[in-house]
């Protein structure tokens, strides 16, 4: 295994993304506005699983709490809701 790469772990410290051993393909990138929702099924992309990364766009004021979007994934379908900040979403599939 290469010593160089990117590893992303879930809340249980299990590696869910590892560039040294897994090839994920970028399926989508989009901006989701504050206080909105999004759902999409990526089954037509020829993948069997997806992951979603979200990055907040703007600096958060000191007097405001930033809430990340709740992400629900079922197979190749994703649903996001509940965030109060603008975010960039990156959807990867394999």
C-alpha cells in the first residue's frame, strides 16, 4: 500500500474513503443554499454506492451557530435537509 493518499473516516473511525486502494468517481458538484433541501438518485451513473461531502462556503459569524445538512443515503439515493448555511456538495460514487 502506498503511504501517500487521502483517508476519510466515519464517526466510528472506520475508513470509508481511501485513495490508496479505492477508486471513487466524482458524480456531481453543486451549491445548496441555506435552509433548503435536496434529493437525487444516482442509479443511472452505473454506481452501487455514493458518499457526499459538504463544505461550508462562507465564514460563520461569531454570533451564529452553523448547522451542517443532515445527509441520508440509501443505496444510490441521497437526501439532504436541515442546514442553515450555504454549502458546496461533492458526490462521489463507485
